[in-house]
């Protein structure tokens, strides 16, 4: 299919936009339609005006995302840079839109004397992505703090839903409703911690820097941890540290990271993910489950 650009937005969208410009792995073929709305009204109008069979893909910082080399059919909506409202709404509650970087949530909560929010500093994406997959780091998880969310549907209708409308587990979020809705914002609840300071966030960031390949092209953790074990331990014990396909390799620093050294294709990365899964299953009898979302068309 070929997506049809709503007439009112023909000067606002980008056509055949390379997704390599919008993902932390720096790979990915073109999006048929790429749109970064200015505000909620424009977003609602855009979604409502798309043909009903047009697929919609939502992105933030493009971490935890592998876009195949053939690109993405339909419309890609970027929330980063516009949906960035973050404010304290009560003594223990914070309101954050989906485009806010998780690291910013961590820093601001510390300034407000709220916690535990430091773990958000270890999530390399935006709150929208964190809500979609119950992202976590350093023992904390996003939905431990969610009291309600705001969503939007294909008709451009926004709703507020309580946490109880979702089934939440480790790196998985399932709406109780069968309706197709996407996250716009969330209200997060924390404890008051008057003595909170930047030291905890800095310590976690230093730990992350010491143990993860920060600064290299990666998507964050590639695999979820199986029950009672760690994906990185299984990958390393299978002898895969440094294993390379094309210009992609398993990180020497942290075995649950895969690095694009500059010229890897999405096919290289996906093939390496598959190889790690197959090898770990053969050696350990455990099938690792990808944490990264793999989307789009193969060439």
C-alpha cells in the first residue's frame, strides 16, 4: 500500500524520511510519511485525517527500536521535542508528556525532592516508550509509579485511563481494552524525599557509564532478562562477546548490547540478534526474548 498524505498536512510532513536519522542505532529505511506535530490539536487532526487503513508508528528518541532496511509503511509520528511538558501537580504527583526524556524525569524529580525516580536516568528513551514497554533500570520500573495515563485513538479522541485499565508485567504492557490507543502522557506518583540530591542520579549514571557502552551506537539492552538470570551473563557464557556480523557486534563491555560500528545495516543487526538467540538456546537451553522492537519491511 501507499499511504495518502492528508491534504491539510502536505507542507508539514516529510516523505520517504530515512529512519536512520531518528534511531539510536542509526539504521533504518524510509518512512512513507514522517510527522512531528506541534501540539495536541494538530496531532488529533492529523491522526483523524489519515485513511483508516494507514498504519501508525510512534517514536520518541528512537532507542529500543530496530527499523528494517526496507523502511516503514504508513505514518511515523515523532513525539520528541514537542510533547515535553513536565510539571509537579501535587505534593507527590508528577505529570509528564510522552516526549519527555526519561533522564529529565529523573533529574527533575530529584530537584522536587521526590523519589525513587533516579532509575529513570538509566532508561535511554522517552516516557512514551517507557510506558509502552514498562521500561526499567537499576531495579526500578516505570509502571510502579503510574497512577493514570492519557491516550489518543484513531479518531483523534483523547482519554484519561486509570492504571487498572492495563495488565502490566516485566517489560510488557497490555491494555484491557481492545481499542487501538497510544500514550500521550502519564501521571506518576512518588514519595516525598526532602533530602534528595543529584548524588544518587550521578552515581547511577557513573555506574551506567562504567558498565555499558555509552557513546557508541546501540539501542540499549537488546534482550529481556529471563527469570532468575541475566541475559548478559548467558550471552557472555556462550562465548559471544565481540561476535561480529558485518559492522555490528556484541559489545565487549556489556554482552546485552549490540553495537553499530558505523556501517552496519539493519539486516546485520537483526541477523546478529537471531544468532545470539540461537547460540544461547543451543548452549543454555534458554530462548532469549528481544526487548528491542523490530519493525518495518525487509529489503
